[in-house]
């Protein structure tokens, strides 16, 4: 069994993410987690895929959700605590990030939900915001990439549409974490020439219990 790997609340990457979010609404950290943990997460994603646990992702929420591959072609599985040491380590790291964001930005983030995502070659996720019309709890999006030896020619970039009509592309390279304000940064996933793995999640604030 793998030894637990913890991230300290004093880790300077946490405050770097918080500062970036405050200044420009997004952050990119190339080596957010130890390579060993990133490899274990990739292995866990592949294991779940091999066991048929990943399912086509839907678009929308609740009863309005439907699978539309032309818009979103990834296969996903949500992560729960207690399933695998690597996943628990990741949830622990993201909880440190949640606390750091709350301290620096007063967003009142209450929890973090995340899923593995596997994009088969050619799959895309068209331009969108990570905020549902009927549920505004998602405040901050965080994607960790799990792909070793990814080359720019493999494609699969995350393209973010930023202020002043600029774009920023993120290569989905193992260990890279990208974080952005869910309601403010439209983004898309470009098609890749090979399988593309990630862990995608959202920090949420408390709901207003209207539902
Ligand atoms: C998403 C998403 C981006 C990525 O799942 O909402 O935008 O790079 N994912 O995987
Ligand atoms: Mn998204």
C-alpha cells in the first residue's frame, strides 16, 4: 500500500494560486504534486477505465442532463473518500488549497467535488463555463493533468478565453494543475491524438437550499 503524501499548509504554491486568482482569475502550477502521486492517480484512472467504471459525461444537470458527444466526449467517474490512497491524498491536497483560498479571498468554499476524466482520441469539450444555470455553487474549478510525456503535437490543450480577447492554452502534462474562477473563465478542451487523462473538480460554496 502506498504511503500517504500530504501537502503542508505552508506550501508556497498554495499562496501562489490564491494570488493569481485574486489578480487575474486563473493560475497554472506545473508541479503541484509529487510525480509519484500523479503516477498513482493516473494508474487509478486507468484501473477504473479497465474495469468499465468510467461513463460518458453528461451536459447540464439533474433531469436536464443528457449525453452529447459533439459537445463533450469524455468518460468520467466521481471520486469519493476511502476508495484509494492516491485519491485520498489528492482530496487532502485540495482541501489545503480550499482553506488557503478561503483565507485569502473569503469565498466561503465548503467542499470540493471531483471526477476522473478520460478523453478518447478526438474527443472534445466545447467552449463552456463551469457554472450551471440552476446551481451557482461552483466557484473555483481545478484540473490536474495525468499525462506523462505529453507533446504539444498531441493536442488536447485546455484553451481558456481571458480578458481583452486573449487566449491561454494549457498543455495537459502530468502534474500540472490549472485553477480558475468557474463563472468567469470560458474554456474548451481541444481534440488530442492520444488518450487524455485528468482529474477535474470544483470548490463549492454553500447552496441556498432552494432545491
Ligand atoms: C470540465 C473541463 C477541462 C480539462 O470538465 O468542465 O472543462 O482540461 N475540463 O479537462
Ligand atoms: Mn469546464
